[in-house]
């Protein structure tokens, strides 16, 4: 099955999009092995950095592009279809087309690849519901707050 952004955005909820993207890999499973240098080199190219910026802007910094799931911290650009050495060598369509890429948080990316359901239990779907109200001197434990 080839996963695409056009299909993904038809799914309205975070959970539906996550399920669509799950690859059910195993922790420690070899991906690039001795050729890992190849994908590390690729992720440092200007070509990748340009596409990465484009995808982040398109997704508005939202986890899986879902409103209310802002990413606070590093944004990972996920290849919806796992890439292989030949994809990098041959510059396949899946490598650099935004149609095959989506913005994710680190935790979401881990769940997509390793099916770690523990990360989703107890309502932990990476949504930050409310912000903590900051008060004067609340970071100074020796100062009395409010007077």
C-alpha cells in the first residue's frame, strides 16, 4: 500500500491518521545497516532541508497536520512509505515529494514505527489542552507570590 498525503488529510482525527501511517516495525530492526551513512548524508543536503521546510509550513507545525496537536520541540518529517537505500541512490518519488511526507512529533514518530501503544495510553495523544498560567516570581522559590 502506498500512503499519500492526499489520502491522509481525508481522515479527520489524529487517531485515524496515526492508524493509517502505522508500519508496525520492531525496535532494533535493521533499516540501513552499514549504509546508514547514506541516509545521514541525505538528511543534511540542501535539497532535503528545502523540502522539510515546505512540509512544516504546509502542516502548520501540527502533529500529523491535525488542528490542536501543536508540536512543541523538534519536528520530524516522516516518510509515509519507508525508504530504502535504493530510494536514496535512485532519488525515488517517495524521497522528496511532499505528497509522501508528513510532520510528526518525536513520540508520534516512535508510535508509527514501533507500534508502542503505551505512548497513547491514559489519554496521552500529545495534545496540550491548557497552558499553565504564569505569575510574577513563580520561578523564584524564595520570593513570596502575590505580596
